[in-house]
């Protein structure tokens, strides 16, 4: 696999070096060796669609014993997330800018990921665009292949129709069983009580948030 580092070495404002955090592009067929990527042998967690990096920053700060990978297709958001991580001095996070479908199709080694997080994925509202949704049979297959035995898929959305379609999709797979999703804190104590910037906005607005957690049962 070929991975290109960020092109300018600083965030949008030019004040933070993000070279060690942001990887531009996901190409090639060679599986990633996580311990080489992070220079450490730790359990790996992946977030699909990292946005501005709020979840990654909070999760990595709470769990320095784990390695976190954020996948983000938007260059603007990937750089913003990388800058957030760099400012926090977190060395157990890598941001990769590119399509998550390519990432799961090629570089992720089988049975190598502890947890996969998918929070507030694009619902692609128009019916003709719904084929672009990240959750489909192919993606669920790749999740199952990528997770270690006992590993978890955690998801959240504010779109009830999308949530129901995801639940029905996963219900067809015996390899994933529903387990309790860790309860979030109340939206009053600051950023650490939110999964993402979207959740912070939606919970303050009083919107319903739909969550699910699945555990892989087979080897």
C-alpha cells in the first residue's frame, strides 16, 4: 500500500504540523501492519467518517492504550481533524483521507480491528442516491471480516429510516449480535460528552439519536 503524507505539513492556519498525523490517499493492495503504522502494538479502532475529529480526539485521549484510525473523504475536514489531534499532542491517532470503501476493500487485514465506529453517516436523502450509503451488504461483510472475535461495530444516526434499514440489514447476519451501546453523558459538561460535532448539535436541539452496537461472534 502506498500512503502519501500531507502536502504542506501544517493545518489551514499554518500553525500546527500535521505531517505525522495525516496520511493523504489510500491506494495499493498490501495490508497495513498496524504496529508499523503506529510504532506500537495496540488494539486498533477505526472511525468511518471522522469529520472534524471530535470523537477521535476524545477517544484517543481516554484510551492511550489503543490505536485509532480516522477515515475521512473530505480534505478540509481531514486536515481540520488532524490539526485537532496534533494540537492535543495525541500520538495514537492517524487520519487517512480517502474513501472508506477502498480502505476496507484493500489495506485492512482480516481479524485485526477491535472496534469500528460509524457515527452520523450521510443518509443520502434522495432515493436515487441511496446506493451511495455506506451501509450495504458489502460493507457489513467487510466489517465482519475486519473485526477480531468479540470486536464491535458501533453506530449512531439521527435519521430513523436509515437506522431501521441498517438494523434490518445487520439482522440477516448471524456473525453479529446486538449488545448494549455505552450510554452517553448528558450534553452539559463539554465536548467529552459527545461522540461527534453532529451529535453535539443534534442533542442540544433535542433531536432523537438512534444508536446500536453489534459484537462479532465467530472467529
